[in-house]
C-alpha cells in the first residue's frame, strides 16, 4: 500500500494530545451526502489482498462503513450492536465494513503504527478479539481514506452501491445507524403512481450514550498512558457531555 511518509508520521500520533490529532479532524468538510465519494485503496484483511472502497461498496445496494481502531473505546463499545445489525440485515442485501484507521489512544499495549506491519498486526488483534461478521479493511499508513472522510476516531457512513453517501455520523451510535438503515430500505419502496421524492438531507445533534466506567476500562486495556492522555485533553468527564470535535483545546 502506497503512502505519504511525512503524512504517515504526523497522522500516527504517539499521544492523544490536541496538538497532534486536531490537525486532521475535518468532518465538516468531508464528502457531502448524495454525491459520489472519492475512492481509495484498502487492504482486505480476510482475503489478504488489496481492494478499493468503491469495489467493496459496489457489492451491495447499501453498505454501512465504520471507521475505528482497537484503542478507541467507542469502537469497542459499538462493536457488538453494529455486528448484530450487520448480521440481521445481511439477508436484505445490506453490506457492512470496518475500516481500520490509526490508534486513537496509542499506549503500551496498542502502540503507534510505525510501519505497515504494525498496522496489520493491530487490525488482526481486533479481528481476533471481536471475531467480526464485518470484513476489516485496513487503510493506508497515512490514513488517506480516513482523513478524506473527516478523520474522527469512530465515524459511521452509509453508502449506495454507486459510492454516494446517504448517511454520515461523527460517532457510531448503533440505534441511529439502524434507524437510518431502516429508513433507507423503505425510502424508495412502493412509490405510488402519482408520488415523487424530492431529495435532501437533515441533521440533528446526537451521539453515543455509554457508561464512562466501561469507556475508561477499555482505554486502560491499551495502557495507562491512554487514559492519562485522554484526561489531559478533556479532563475528568467535567459535565459528562462532550463534543470532542468542537472542544479541542488550543495548542500548548
């Protein structure tokens, strides 16, 4: 997998510190809904071969794509319910993919990816730990695909077979993903003789709700450094309601 060495060094940050990761968070300028998204090479972990995002999306009318890593607590907490959704809707020709990014919280047990083998090893560890139904696709070492779609630690996107985004979310919230999926499946069914659809999009403030004890426990599995870095960045869960993409502290 080709990559930009300088970008890879910056993208694979050694600590969860605002000065390191905030430069890549660009969800608000990510590809818009309803327009064909850019394509990227990815490594199919199960088939052990290179593929592309568009090639995988073309296999199903709808495909749910989650971005994440083993050191991201939200990825781990969303894993079981998103796997259940993938399994439950597979008979309706819905696809589901997991794109492995960089370590959101690099630490002693989930170290920063210094090279391609490090990244493959981390993705294999996640596969071993979760035994997923969803194929794991590994992004390039410089995170080209992840960065293009916003670079947040645990985004979820839903695409048509033409690679048009029809749903996107900053954070993985399984209930919202399933709601959006059910809506999309029913959206164009049984269109009446005199009915038409005027396409558009809507947004709302929402996000995953989770037990902070489970979040911190998962983070500690990556190493004590991971939890320490998180608290240095965001404090001790000050109001228990965080909007990280809009709360990043200034450099220094």
